[in-house]
C-alpha cells in the first residue's frame, strides 16, 4: 500500500472494492463451485482489508472495529467520508 495516498483516493478504492465484492458475491450465489471466482473473491477481500487498514491508520476508521490507534479513540472524531471533508 502506497504511503502517500490521499484519504480521498483510499476512500474511492474502498467504494470500488466494496462494489466488486458485492457483485462477485451475487455471482457466487449462482455459481458457488467456480474456483476462479472464489480465488478472486479472496483476493478482493485481502485487498479491501489492506486499503481499509490504511484508511483507518490515516485517522478515519470506517467502523467502530477499525479504531487501530491504541493511544487515541478516533471513532467519530472526524467528519464522515460522505461529508466530503475526508
């Protein structure tokens, strides 16, 4: 994960990954034995976890479970991403 990615770039990546994961899950509902799709799903989940962690480390946890800073409670301290003040 690139260190100097802007928070907006990380948030946009999260949105794209979330969309792709949901679409792929819908595909897997119909074709649960598709090994290539399952592998791709795992790849997307791992990539999303990395992007989500980078976003949270920037001080913007996406969920209450993403508060990664052991010295500061950051949940709800910043504007929400959809408030265009990332």
